[in-house]
């Protein structure tokens, strides 16, 4: 368990965390500001990836694909908002869960009808397709480093947007007390649509970024959606800062757990038992973490102030 | 919905055929996983089977053949209900198909108990090859351990001393590692068990790079395999540490992994380039019909249809079930994998190869045989099978 190995695993963890953050940021805004549970958020991540594959087929470049996919994700998000979600804001959470779950089923099936069941792939941009040897015998793709940098930039941008601009102020106010904001003469519906569209685009953006390293297939967003919910519960619902830090924590705990749990178990148990126990514990770690956070800090580690 | 369509088609077919022709028709219930991420496996198997039926002019063994394709959705309980419908409502003459072992274990007993002939198209779990074997069940695929064993033997023969093995943390993953170890006698440096459905393998890949084994063996079916293969190549390990696999690199995943998988190896009982007349005809016809390269699932589905066709001809129709079963057991057809005979448990005795991913001249990504690992491989469970 050398220091380099630990450093590389930390990098791996950060990268997973960044990906989770991009998905969780939109989810936490929509949930926090609008009090709306959007299970379909994961499908929007999937759509981002599929639209990028389609965009690549048209333009032949990664950047063209990204542009098309971002616009496409935004359009689909706004359409869904106008057609379905808008009618659910005043309903209770169970109705929202049922309706958005239906959207998951519908869109998962729709991409299969359009693009087929076989997994697809999106090539990396040439500019970022190189790799750096960061450990003897292990190349680290530049793309993954770019992904970390991009994620950090998006986090910084979101921080400025939310804490320094007027729209951000309204969003924060909405997260704390939506009826009061409405009573003060702010068009809360428009604010909701703005937040929703932005969140959708972030999820789509995550899908585009993930497409070159992960497989593009129907249902690809469903696993990540669960992780994203874990992130926003740990971070505190509605808090961008919480989502960011919690995403990094979840990414690190999950990756380092997978990397080292079996080794640690081997210190205490026989090798064959450790092989059984290690992976089992590693896959439970983030849920244990979430349970712990819920027990000691029910509002999350970084709750929105005042609420 | 699917059921309604099937029922409508069935009704129409019965109506068209009329009462006179009905005695001379054959009805086959075909169960495959056709939804969710693994749908592509079922699609290959179904397309292969239907191609076999089509090539027989829609008449397997000279009987007007109706194939009722049913999606099991990879849900054992739902599959059971659908199979009961096929057996009792549709009164099928035969059952065929099934991609996944958990579905197989759920539907096997009811089909066998109804004394319906059942031709397996893929799943070959150990109980069915052993203690629970049945004279009504034949499979044109393999026993589940076969490809893992082949890779273990291949690793041993290649002189690899230190290996890392990796599989998802569930029963089939553990069985895979156990199968691999049956013939590999070197040192297993590390056993990595990942979460089922895991997407990012950077943690495991880092461990592999740090341990520098002579080679790795992995079983990562479906989308997991695509992710692993892409990330393995991106980490620069593809040319450095040999990648042996089972159900990870094949024509169902190659369209997504493309260049990333080139040179990676897998165990299989069939590949598109196997040199025999039946196979050449099959591969050409399949690609002309469907526009994509067939995987082993397609070859198995095709063989299943051809087996039924040949056995019906030999037995002189479906009337005498005992004669038909005896004919099936003789496997009187030209398999696309060349040599093919049934063992006493009705599982194939067949050659097993190491294959590797290549890019064909026409730009399609396919597997190609590297060498033969087992000649006339017999599965490990046949001695437990007592047929009566």
C-alpha cells in the first residue's frame, strides 16, 4: 500500500466525486428550491450521453457533439418541465415519485427504440486523448484529469452564480422559504423553470463528460441517481456547497473503500474470508456513511441556513 | 402488450392454417431476455434461431413452424408465468431459448415436468448438467463453467505464474473464478470482487497496475465489460498485461469497445471464423439478414433451430416423442462449430478455443480463434447425472 498507490486512488476518488457532483448539483437545487423529487434526473444524464453520441454522428467532433447534446438536453428538460413536471409541483411527494418514475421507464425504453439495446461509445476528443504515466506501468488519461478540472470549474461557477448574483440570491431565498419569495413579488414559476432547465443541463453535461470513459446504454443513469441522492442527503438538501463536499466525500470513500477494504480485512481475517468480507463492506461504506450522517445530523452535513 | 400481440398473431395463424393443416404444424415457445441492458444477448440468440427457421423455409422438419417469442425481462418469477402460458394456453410442442441461468432455474422444472422437449440456447447452470438433468432437456450452448475453465487451462499452458482475477460479487462471478482455478495452478495474487453493475474500474485498474501480474482473468458481462475494456485500454494496460476473459469480449460488446478491445482474449466454443462450411454459410447469411456480426448466442440459437429441423426429419415428424428425443440425442445436424455430439447429460461435447478481438477488413469488429484449448471438452458435472 505505497504512497503513490494511495495518491492515485485518491485521484480516482476525486474524479468519481466530480462526476457525482455534476449530477447531484441539479438534483439538490430542484429538490431544495422547488421541493420537487425528480427521479427522472438520472435519465437526463443518460439523455446527455445519447445526444452526444448522436451529435458525434452528425458533426464528427467531440466539441460539436457536446454543443448539440447540451442544447438537446436543455430542450428536452424544458419540454418535460412544461408537459409533465409543472403539473406536479403542488402535488405531494408520492405523486411526484410515481410520475417521474414513469418518465424513467418511458425514456429508458425510448432510447432503446431509437438507438438499440447494444451499448454505444463516444470517442474522446483528440486534444485530450493522451495520457500521463503517473505510476510505474499505469497511464492516467489526460481526459480524466480534464474531467476533474472541468468539474472544479463548474463548481466555482455555481458558487459565484448562487452566492454573488441576483438570480442566485433568489434561488437561495427560494430554498429557504419559497412562499415568502413568491409573496415578495418574484415570479416563482419562472425561477423554477430556470432552475430546472439549468439542473437538467448539468445532468446532461455530466452524461456527455462520462460518455467517453463509461458505456452509453439504456438505464445508465439509474445507478448514478441513487448515488446522487446519497450525496444530497449527506450534503444537506438544497445546498450546492453541501453537494460539492458530499460528492467528493462519497467518491473518495467509495473508491478508497474498493481499493483498500480487502487489504484491511486481510489484516484481521484469513485471505479467503477477507475476499468475501472486503468487497461486501466496500459496497456498503457509503450507505453506512449516509446512515451515520442521518443519525447525527439529520439535515445533512452542510444544511441550508435558516430553513 | 406483447402478450396481446402474440395472442393475436397466434389466432391469425391458427385461422389461416385451418383445421386440416393444424396437425402438421409445429409450435415453439422461445424465451429470451429482450429488455433492459442485457437485451442485446437475447436479440442475438433470437435472431440466430429465426434465421435457422427461415433457412428451412419456415418449416422445421417439413412442418409449418410458428415461433412464439416471449421476453422474460430477466425476471425469473415473470418468466415462470409466461412459460405456464406457453405450455397451457398456447400448447407449444417445444420450448427453446433462455439467456440467463437464474431464469433457466425458474422455468426448467415446470417445462420438464410437463414432458415438453426443451432446447436450451444459452444458460447451462451446473445442476441441470448434473443431478437435475433430464431426457427432455438438450442444450446447444455449453455448461456454464466451460469458458472459465478454458481460460484457466490456457493461462496455465501459457506459463503465467502470477495472475489477478476479477469478477462481480455475485454467484456467477464466484463460479467463474472457481472454474478458472480448476485448471490454473499458478499463484493468484489478488481476487477482486466488484459491485454488480459497477461503472468505474479505475480503483481496480490501479491495483492491477501496481501488482504487475503476468496476466489478468475477468468475467464482466454486458455493459460492465465495455466499461472495463475501455478503461483498461485508456490506462495503457491493454498491450502490457494480457487480458483473458469470459463473456466480456464478444460481438455483443465489440461494437461499443471497438479499438479498445483489439487483441484482448476470451474463451469460446465458437467464433465467426471457424473453418467449416456450415459456419461460413451461417455468418454470411446472418450478416446479410441483420447487418451485424453474430456472437456465440446467435450461433447457439441457429444451431438450436437446425438441431430441431434435423431431428424432426430423422424421427419422421413430431408424433412419436420418444423417437424424436432419440433423434435429438444423436444431434444429426452440421453444427456451425464443427464437431458436435451430446454427452449422456444432453450437454455438448465440443472443442473450446481461445479467441481474440480483431478488426475485420470490412471494418466490423469480431472475435477470431487463436488456438484450441480443449479437444472434445466434457463438463465437470456429467457423472452426477442419472437419467431415467
